């Protein structure tokens, strides 16, 4: 890369902030991961994911191709999932419990069969974490 090894200055303009209480998202470890590699905003996560509500599985990638997810850059209405993913390390299998206000809220999501005010559970299996910087 032409900028490799060179100093680069970047200016960032903060447009808005929003307080989100990560404590409301509960992560239950079902299998330990490496305990070192945790995804951060900008990383690409390859994972199997199963979405459920009230014990009913709404969608799953388990039988097919894993999901490749760009953390912080997807058009995700589910902020709680993104907060939870940052607490799950590479190789870990975990259940992420997301309360409705941090999921799809009062509007729900007809396309995904999520009713309004639904608490959701994501069962995630983190297969790979790639830093945006490593891809350049």
C-alpha cells in the first residue's frame, strides 16, 4: 500500500452521540472462545447466528452458509446485537439476550417476523474476526 509505514492524520467530525446501557444486554457463554480476540466496530465477523423470540426460532444460518457481518456498518436496527457481539470472543458460542428497546423496539420487523416490543435471543458462534485494517 502506498501509505504503508507513513504517518497519516485523520480528522473525524462527531455528528451525534447516543447513550446505550450495555448492561441491559446479557451474554451467556455456552462454549469458551480464545478470550483474546473480541470484535470491535469496523471488524468483519463471520458467524453462525440463530435468532429466536419466546423460544421460537425465527431464523438460523446453522444449516447453511455463515453470516459475514460488518460490525457497526450494517443497516442494523438491533443495537443490542452489536453491543453483545463485542463481548463474544473468537471461537466462542454464546447466547445474547437483547431487550426490546435495544432490538427492534415498538415497530418490530414484519420481514423477520419480530413483533413489536419483542425481547430477542441471538445464539452466535464466532468463526472468524477480521480487522478492517488487516483487509487493506
